[in-house]
């Protein structure tokens, strides 16, 4: 069964009501490795783990109001075993509180055919709103559907333009590099946030997807980079992360150490992530802070 463009574009998932509290914020922080840092400046992340002075990582918006792994539904004709997270974009309109009830509304922005053997690209967006109806965050996720290229069979009306590419980091030496170790069970912990794609925990599912072992979620990388960005965040307490975008350019295995290279420029920063074990690039992107 081929990818069904019309079904995907007509997607109407139920609005997800999501109430969370301090324990959930701490679980999220643990799932992206908070507390594992062994050297300054990340050897003290108590504010992410201790309820008495708790702060919420902005990237937690990626898991609040999440509609689950709906792409597994046969109605859409996707080869879900070969889907990987390609990009993530996050816009924060309001700082996430440590306790809240938010509502997540998900729809498909675009579906693009890259051609037979090259896969398809499905971009979905989720709006998070509070109980007053105010917009809290917009989460945009790009999935690379590696087994679904050629679905349009030359019908250009059923293939949308590809999303604008994420900008790469500068060519000059970075201003700061942060080492972020991970636990071997990191992906198993991260799955408790709701992303139950089996390729992150089941060796057979990972091999079917073309990987040698279960890989860490791309969205977990988002949270890890958020931790590193705290080291270059503008000093004013009113400056909050407002825009974040990342392209996943490689795979990362739990138990490895991620080296996050940072280029700071006022209220903006660029980053590049590298696997310490393999030396290969994992991801790159940009972040921006705004006064609220």
C-alpha cells in the first residue's frame, strides 16, 4: 500500500488534553540526561530535578499534548518501520510552567515526494494552548519516510514543496563545547514521554529500520541541546528561548557521549552535535531568545 497523500492532508486527530505537574517535568529532564553531566558548567542541574526550585526545559513542549505514534495507522499507507525523525522546529510563545493543563492540536502541514528510492517527507505541526485558549507553543516535526518515495507517480499536485532547510553552524571554531554523556537505558526512559516507536528499544525493530541497534530519539537530542544552551543563554532572567530548529544529520546510540559545539551571538546561538564514539555529526541548528 502506497502513502495516501489525501488521507494525510485531511488528518484530523482528536485534541489531546494534557495535565502535568512537577514529577512529569523531572521525568522529562531525566529522560534527556539531566544530572549526568560530570564536568562544569553542567555538573549542577538541580533546578531541573528538584521540585523546590524547579525549572522546565522549553523542549518539554515537544512531548506535551503529543498525539502518539499515529503514523503507524494503516489508513495512511506509510511504511512506518522506516520512518525517522528528520527535523524539529519549536516556537515558544509563553514559558512552560511546572504545572499546567495544555491542549495539543495536531495536523499535517505538507507531504513531499522525493522520488522512488529517495523517500517522502511528512511535516506535521502541533499547537499547544492553555485553558484560556492562549497559544503557548508551536511544535513542527519533519519525518523522513524512507520507504515511501515515488508515491505520487508523477502527479505533482500530490507533492508539496519541501520545507525550508535548517541553517548549518558557522565554519569557524566554536565558542564553547559541552560534553553530554547518556545512559545505556536513555531511550527506554525517554519512551515514557509517549514516543513508543519500537526502533528505540527493540533490537529487531531497529534492524528492520536499517540500524545496528536501538537509537536514541531525535526529540531526546532536542532536550539535550536545550540543556547545553542554558550555558550561553543571555543573563537577563526575562530572556527565554523562543525559537529552536534542528536538523538530525546522523544517528546516536544510548551510552555514547554527545559533544555539543556552541556559537553564541547575543540573543542567538548556533550548535552542532557530534558523537564522541564515532566522531560523526548527529545534528545541527539554531536557537534564539526573546524578552518576555
